[in-house]
């Protein structure tokens, strides 16, 4: 890996079948160890229940409020500054309970690739 500055490009944000909007901030084969994305979830939306095979994920809530469901933990209220640790192969989803968009960073180790994403039986919804 070589040093560099990666600029954010708001125009590259995309919608996922999971029910969130994703802006990849850093995710490349040059840095296999980690990926960083900004996720945006609209008010009232619950993302689809899913897991990441072999990848640890961390959500860091930047803006908004909601509740998160991770593995066997009870649904837990979250807000700005909270970090949610999601072990590999652990089911997860998040619900935006606020009136504005919820923003959070999703930090994956090793990096996220589409082939490690697995739906866990429930589609996104309200």
C-alpha cells in the first residue's frame, strides 16, 4: 500500500437492496485490511436482516437516532457517538427512529466485498 488521500464523492452514493444508501469512502484491493463506508438510512426504515461472512463490522453513529439489533442482544437504542461491534457471521439490522436521515460509518475488517454479504431472511421495510 502507498500513501494517498482519498476524496469523498457524494455523487457515488448508491442505494442497496438492504434498504440503505452507501457511500464507499475507502474500499480497495490495495488495502485488504479494512473498508470504510458511510451509510444513510431514511426515517422509519429498518434495513434488511443480514450477516457478513468472516468479517467484523463496526457501526459508528454520526447523526440521527435509532435502534440496532445485533445477534442475541435485545434491540438497543443508539445515537451519535455510539459504536456497535458486530462480530463475523452475526445477524444485524438497524432502524432509523428519528425524523431525519441516520448517518453512520461502517468499518469492516477485513474489507467488505459483495460476496461476503448474506441475507438472513427478512427484507427491509418500515
